[in-house]
């Protein structure tokens, strides 16, 4: 069973490499200021790195 971290999985989608277009891989994630993460992606093809700051979206917990 997957852990519910309280955030939407769409905020973890990896971008395409701006140099070669290959889907990048998330290699580091650090907390930034409140409600934000700093995420670093690396291209497995050309090793280009991109670091971005994301504002996190809280989702309501659903009880089944």
C-alpha cells in the first residue's frame, strides 16, 4: 500500500530535458521555504541538471 503524503502525485511529474527532450529523473528533493520544495532533475541521456522550486498543493485526505 502506498503512503499518503498529503500531496497530489502530479506535483512529482518529471519534466523533459531542455537540451535533448528526454524525460528527466528526480535525483534530489529538499524542503525550501514553507510550502515549497527544491527539486533537482537529471537527464539520463546527456546528464544535464535542472533545479526548480515548487509550491506544494495540499489535498484533502479521503476516508474510504
